[in-house]
C-alpha cells in the first residue's frame, strides 16, 4: 500500500530508465540503442546485418520485432503513438517527460504534486474503466 507518490519519483524513475536503456546517451530511446546493447554480445556488424532486412543501415522496429507499430496490440500502439509524437520510431527524454507530466497532472486532482490511491481510483472511474478493474487497482494499492 502507498500513501502518496510524487511527480519527482516518476521523473527520477524515468531518468533511471533512460540512463539504463539509452546506450549512446543521446537522450533518445531508439532501436539503435537496442542494437548497440545487443552488439556487446555479438559482433556489431553481425547484429546489424541480421536485423537490417533492407540493408539500408537503418534498423526499424519492424525489422527487429517482425511487426510494425500499427500491428502492436491496441493499448501498446496507443501508448507508443502517444509517446512518439514525431512518429520517427524514437522516444526522446522530452517526449517521455511530457507524457509522464501530462498523465500525472490528469490524476493529481488536488494539484499537490503527488498522487494517492483515491485520486487514481477517481481518475479510473471518470475514464469509465469497469469496476472490477478499479477494484483490482484498489487491491494492488
């Protein structure tokens, strides 16, 4: 159970995610970061050749995962397109930060820069999420 979660906590977690996954430290999460991370286990060129289906030196999400973002399950596609505003298969730290802040401000109904379980449940209720899902969140929280 938790009492309050601050916006700072979410932004700190986001920074840690970027620190871990943003291999080239350019403040952008992209297929290129996954490619560089895997290439530490395999030859850099072998990994690129294996995943670069068009041999154009540009590895896309489709080439790595075998599906375009459009073919992702609907909730993941909506999340992805909400995050990737520029539709360039890259998520910048700024895009992710804006998403976190926007989501946080929707939930933070009393505008105290922290969210609690009551605010989360109220937001889910306003979004017409079925009551059994709301109950599940209450049980987890």
